[in-house]
C-alpha cells in the first residue's frame, strides 16, 4: 500500500510524467486526417475538372450541333407541347363541367365559352374571381381523376388560359398596363411607413388602396397584398369588403391571415438566427466575389459555386447545412488548424460524400450522347439515333393534338 502511494507521489512530482496518460497528443491524428483530406480534395478537383471540360466542350458542342441539325423538328416539338398542354388542360375543365353540371360535353363547351366572354368583358376583380374559380375547378378535377402531383405540374401553367382555345388573338390579355406595372414596382420599393402616408391622403387614399389590391391580385403577389391591407385605414378595409362576394371575401381573409403567420415566423427566425448570421458572415469573408480579386481563375470558379450554395442555404435558414459548407470550405482551403479533431473528422466525411456524389454524376455523363463528342470522326449514327428519339416524342404528340383539335372543331361547329 505504501509502495503504491510512493509511485503516485513520484508521478505528481515528476514533470516528465503526464498527469492524464489517457489524453494523447492529437498532432499525429491531425496529420493523418490532414493527409486524408488532402488526398480527397485532389480527387475532387480532378473530377471537377473532367466534369467541367465535358460541360464546357463536349456538351456545348453537342447542344449546338443538335439545335442546328434538328431545328425544324425541335420547333415543331415546342409548338406541339405548348398546344397539347393548353388543349389537355381545357379537356380537364370540359369533362369536369360536364360531369358536375350533368350536361353533355357540347353544352359544357358552350358554358366555358360564355365564361371566357365574361372574363374578357369583366374588370380586374371579376377576372380575379374567374381565375380562382378555374384554379379551384382544375384542382378538384385533377384530384377526382387520380392524377399525381407530378402529372398535374405540366398542366398548371395553362390551367386558366382559355383565350387560345376560343380566340386567335389574345393580345388584350397580355397583362398589366404600363402605369399599373410602374405602381407595382413602386409599391415593392417603398417601406410600410411610406405606404401609410400615401394611404392617408384624403379621397386619393382609398383609390390607391383599391387599385393596389387589384394590382397585387393580378400579379399573384400575396405578400404585397398583405402589406397593402395591413397599412390601410380600417374604414377602407370595411368599405372594400362590403360588396364583395362571400367566397372572395373568405379568400382575402385567408391570404391575409397566412401573411400574418409568415411575418410572425420570420420575426422568430430573425431573433433566433444569430449563429446563422455569424456563419454566413464567415463564409462571406471567404467566398464573396469581392474577396476573389487577384485570385486564380480556378479559385474564382470554386468560390462562385460555393457562394451560390451559401446563398441558397441561407435563404432556407438552414444553419446545419451552412455549417457543413463552412467545414468543407475550410478543409478545401487547408485551414484545418482552426478546427477541432472532431470537426476535421466531420469535414473529411463530408468530403467523402461530395466525392461519391461527383463520381455518380460523372458516371451519368458517360451515358450522355455528348460524351467524347469533340473527338468523333463521324456523326451519321448519332444523327440517326437522335432523329429516332425525336420522332418517338413527336408522333404520339401529333396524334393526340389532332384528336383534341378535331373534338374542339366539332363542338364549335355544332349549333
């Protein structure tokens, strides 16, 4: 027992004996991790260069050759796809109106034509009502038909555009007039205080309030609509809602409530985003374009790609992803001395993920018809294959559009 105590005393009194033998010097660990990270970075750089060469050379040349060689086929494909979206969307509305109103498709066609006439003759508020009616009808019809959300997406852009079905010239429906566009941009540029001042002007205040709401509705800018509503006199709000149809009144109230919830959420994020801003500021000092003056072209390209990622992640308020980017950047810049061993471990793992993703992406490039395009000696086989692929897309489209056009012509010709 005495012997053990004597050993302990020696250990405490001898400066060459570590007090905590279990805690090892981390310099060797850092050196090994630094070596592993450096090797990964070299591999990533090599793959990025090969991928960039493919995109800038082979793929660009292939795209130019493809666009020039098949100019007529591509123009026909674009026109057919646009017309098909419009006609297919109209078909969805037609079938839904026929089913819900229990009328024939021909009668449903006439009902939709009358609706379009009212749309063109109506003011902005009435057009807004019809637009939302069509959107709701389209949504209900596609849900009833069992279409997936992915299948609905290509149709949604044309969901409320009937002008090209009933009328050849839709130039009068091309959007806001110049004065309205100017008002829209001005309202987005000023703050709420300035907007309140404008709204308080006697007589002109209510007119500005009403026109601003209509412009925001026309543009689908619900954030601006919420701002205009919030800054207006309550008497203006009551006056505006007084003669409004009930379903439109409920829609307005829902939009305004959603805006208020979003603003409250943004306030919470702003209060709790100190660490997010700090991380963003660190990355800005490394990657911002103004910081790349005098750097090599490769460094500028690298910083440009990373900075775009930072912008996207910061817009999503994603602190974890932003920190991941910071770790990878510091590892790629060799700033491992500023990191803990755990952080170096993490950055190495992130580099491995990035390397694997790059390998998968580059593997997909090898299957692309543009692969080694610049070194080809002949293009006949490639031309035959590309033309066959285009015909596979064109032929069913031609048949489907023709069938839809014939159905519309029969409705239009019938009395």
